[in-house]
């Protein structure tokens, strides 16, 4: 019987890995969008007369994206749902008049993964090991609430044991399988919503790999925040940020909170249902530049968030390779065409870079670890390709000590491997 299942529930992508002894493999998912071993953390809901008046057709991952693109206006699309986990302010969202809590959304997502896995999902697992960030994303996150919600969502799947392990610890464990000698390893895990560090000492004793956690740190900042900076500086001014509207005999600036909702992908998926959006539409008539707010409203009403997400991600990726690139988003027309320079981008993300580097200082200082005593630095996650992020580590560590890889798979496979250990309690972070 398969024993352990590793679940990397990510902000952007999610992966399930199965362990049997010392080997692991990624679970494959077959949906209407094809076969894959990593699923975009997204859900779509649509009414379907064939299922009855109250039933909804639900898809996850790439199939959810396909449903959303093929059925604009008829499909309720949610992504980055993990960023709601630790928020006491998030009590649920309406999906076709039915309220869904975070627990509901996570449960639905994992159910779809189980359905897509088919026979690849074994009848029984003795334990599931779930990754958790060192610090959850969001404003004033409550980690105890997040783990409570995770537990409630997972409770219906019948796992005899549920364990939580810090995501960078799992990535370190996966990475350590290839170590040729004892080493002190620093893992920096850059997810969509959080940056997490884990410092671990790996040693081989009697032919068996052992590990001693030394320290952890993290911050609720990562790739999504970099995307937001591009939105805020390139797109938001085109759709009314900084513009004025007339209120009686006063000129006031359009509230900036509208653009915070728009720029953060987890908020964008529910923005259409909020009072803020209703208020925004009322401002069009009072605006001194109504065409900009009209463009904003059109983007929301025509569900252009996902295409914009792709355009922003492509721009960020290109800036990791080139000194400058052209941004263009067809729904906004020629006015959106703009050259974006890496130097400008690095200036925009300077506050986030400072906090990412501050969290690195925290783990080194709290463990009294000098950079020269660290044997290997393992960078994982897409944001590790951003030159300014990589530069943080190149300034402190020799290039031959820095490695990267397994951006999508390392955490899930590390979780599954940890799940095979009898001393699993040594690895868990079940408490907040």
C-alpha cells in the first residue's frame, strides 16, 4: 500500500507526489485541457442545465482556465485561493448565489485533482504531508486560522494522518538526496505569495541521511507582488489611477484601493462582486477622464484579468533575460504599448527586495550563522530567476555554492519523502 502523499498547495501551481519507500513520482492529472503533473491553482464554476438547476460544472487547473476563456461572462473564475487561507477578513465568496468559504474552495480543488488523477489516486494513504509557508501571505495573517482551515478542508478525504511541513524544509529534503557529502544547506523558496528560508544541516550516519533543522524565516512577499508593481506602474495609470473626479464643487482623486484590488490576482477574481466595483462604475460620469475608468470597467466586465496576468508574467520573464522589453495588452489598444526597462522594474520592486533580503538576514542572525559556513544555497521557485533577486545571494555567497532547479516539483516530492520517515514528528510544523 502506498504510504505517503505529498501535497504542495501553491499560490500559483499545485503538485501531488506519491512516495513508496525511497522513490517518488508526481501524480498525473488528465482533464479536458490535457495531461499534466502540475496544476494551476485555479477553479471555474459554470451553470449546466444537464446537472440540474442548482448544480454547477466545476473545473480546476488548466481546464478551469480553458472554461473561463471559452465562456467569458458565464464562468466564475477563482485563482490564487491560497492567499485567502490566513485572512480573518475573508469569510467566503459568492459563486452563483452560493457562499463558498476558503475550506469549501480548497476541498473542491483537491476533489477535482483526485478526479483528474483517476487510478493514479490510490484507494488509501496512511498519511498526507502538506506544505505550509513559514509566513502566510496577506495583511496580518493568522497562521493558526490557516492550518485550521486546511484541516477542515482535508478532513473529508479520510487520511488517517495529516501533517504540515514548512515548504522550504521539504525543498531542502528533496535537494539533499543529491548531496555527495555532509553539508549545511540554505534553501530559499520563492512562491507566488511568500518567500521562505530554511537552514538545515544534512549528515550521513550509518549510510542513512539525517537532517537537523537549524532555523527558518520568511516574509509574505514574492512573485505576485512583483507582478503588482508592473501593473501599478504600467497599467493602472492607463485605467484611471491618479485621475480626478468631481464631487460637488471639489476635485478628488479616484480611490487607490480600486487598483490594489485590481493588481492583486486573488482580489481580481472577486472584484466584480464587490461594492467597490459598483462604486467605480458610478464614478465614470463624474470623472475628468471618463475614458480611462471606462477602460477599467471594461477589463473587469469582460474578464480580461487572466489575459492581463499572462501579459504581465511574460513581461517579467523577459526582463529576467533582457535589459528592456515591450509591454502590450491588446484590450487596452495602442495606448498600452510601452518599453519597460529592467532598471525601472528593479526600482519599482526595491521595497519588496529589501524585505526579502531582511528575511534572509533574520535567519542568519537568529541562528548565528556566517554566510561562509553555508555549503550550499538552493534557490527554488520562478521568482529566483529575477536578476535582482538572484543578486541578493550572489553578493553574499560564491557562485559555485548557489544552485537551482525543481521549481515546480521539489516541494511536493520532498513532502512525500518526509512522509516515509518514522520520525516525521521531527519535521512537522503543525503548530502555528
